[in-house]
């Protein structure tokens, strides 16, 4: 078995909670989980972690998406601060309908 086939799991679990944020990777990819963990830590350091309810990395599409609390506008100043955390830690993500390319390794 190869851990690098398209739908092969690299982790024994595909979801965890970090800093109160649910993190889920569709095919339990280690790199995706690492990016989401770094995002959760950075957003928590800024004190905005209660505003992010979940993060989902779609392994098929190679894109991450975020669920914010209902009343938070992703284009507000706080939304922009959270997006900047994603830019620093996540390779590719959707933010309010637009695709962004962040962290480049």
C-alpha cells in the first residue's frame, strides 16, 4: 500500500479539534492537517479562534474552506485578519467565494 495514492490515508484520523476549531481533511492527508493546525494556532494567538467554527480541506480539489460564526462578515477587519492567518499557513483556500494562494513551500 502506498501512502501517496490519491485516496490513501496518511493519518489514522481525518479530523481533530484544535483551539476549539474543528479541523477535517477529506482523505486524512498529513500535509493538509499540518496547514490547518498552523492556521488554528496562528488565529488563536491573535484571539480570533472563537470566530472560526471549522476548517475543511478538500483533498480532491486541493482547497481549504473555513466556516466562520454566523454574524462575522469575512470582508470585515476581523475577517481580513483571519484571512491573513490563512495566507500565512494554508497553500490554497476559498475565502468568500474567491480562491487565494497562500503559503508556498
